[in-house]
C-alpha cells in the first residue's frame, strides 16, 4: 500500500476541514483529490506530506506509520501551484538543491540532474533562470526538483492552477506520460473535473471535509454515489419528476428530483408517447457540439447536448416547439437532500 489514511480529522475552531477521512492509495497509482474550494482536499494532501498536523487519526506511508514523522523523514516530493523555484538559481541548480542538502556526491548530483532534464524535456534550458522560462516550463522544473531525491510519494497541490487553459491541457498529457515513466505513487489536488478525469487512474471526490466517492473516472461519471457527485462531475439537469420516472439503478421514484445528463436528452420534432413538450429558448454553437436550452411547461429549463449531425437533422430554431424524452436518468433515495 502506498498511502493509508485512517480516520483522519483536522479542525480549525468549529470548522471541520477534514472530518474522519479514511482512504487507501495503491503503490504506483496516480490519484486525484477532486472537490470544490473548502472541501478539504489540500488540507488532506498537506497532512499526508507532514505540512499540517492531525487532530486525530493515522497516516501510513509505504507500509510504515508516518503520523508523527517530520516532513524530511517522509521521503515525499511536493509540488506547489506557484512553483516555489529559487529565482537566483539556474534550472540545474534548482533541481540539484535537495540533493546538495543531503550531501550527495557532485558526480551523482550532476548525473541525476541531467537525467531529470531529459525526463522533463528541458535539456536545453539547464543554464536559464526561472524568470527566463514560461509558466509551463517552470512547473516542469518544479516537478524535476521534487523527483531529484527519488521520493517514494509525489504530491502535487493544484499543479496547473496558475497556467492558462492551453498550457494546462498540454501539461496534463505530459504528467500522464511522466507518471508512466517513473511509476511513483502520485496524488494531485484539483478542482477541475476534466483534469481529474483525463489524468488520474482513480478519483477521490471530496465535499465539506468528507469523501463522497472513490472510483475510476468512468465509475465516478457513470455510477455517481450521491447527488453531489453527479452534480459536480460533468454537466447535469436537476429537474422535478413530472413523469414519475424510476431509477435505472432500482430505486423507487420516491425522490422529488431526477438527474439527467444533457447528452441523455432526446429531442423530437413530432409528438411522442410520454414525451414532455418544450420550447427552444436558445441554441449555442460550441464547435463540435451544439447546446440547446429548452423551456419546459413546468417553468424549468433543461439543457440538451447534440452532435452537429443531430442538430442539422432537427433544424432547431428559437421558439420552436419540440418533444423531449430522457434516454437515461438517475434518481437518488429520498434520504439524500438535493439543494
């Protein structure tokens, strides 16, 4: 087991940042801690690193109790959102810093630095200073520095949060490929659902200091355990239940709400049995797909996602009357409150 978190809590006064959380992360896996601001994901990451103390619980790293170990004793590489590179040191000197502190031989340090420059594709930038690099390049250097001492665990706190969208997307694929090369147990924090889905082997969804669900990206999306998970992972319509729809998972429809993905909304231009009448309120062209906003007779609005082919077949126009049927819905037990 790479990381085992057992009944861990962290409180700040009356605020429960992390509330009795237990989690196991397999050795060599790439895991995302995903959730909104204030969900406890960064606090949990910092407790694993030893940067935050625990109020309660235990943290085991690589099969050993590390609850009371110092940061230095945990053999962890940590990458921050804002790089934290030393401005007065070159790229090579930044990468070598931790090895110099640990008194590695100069020959071994030089060899390791060159290996890492090659790994992060920064071979020609070794003599530059951080101010001479782009944001994406600085983050690659920060990752190389974290890997210099060959940590058993790599932790990343919103590693791409300070970068623009294009650079973020490029670095996602790069991080995935990097992990395939080094196979170090890696945990990264993000609030970006697409980032977590694209990069991680497993996603831990957090909300209000607790874990809502742990699973693969497909499990989290296709089989959400709670209304929060379904609402947070991907777009969703939350509607009243005008047709008494039952749940695909076997629950009786005792809930007053149904959850419906926009791509599971079927639109027809002719009346259909059990269909809901709707009016096309707006058509939004998003490039490879089209989003239609539909006004229901109940006063609710429903979003539907269509392929370009579907859109051109339907020839939707603002103000047009259409007929809507759900292809697949989710109804949660009444015990779950829906905001």
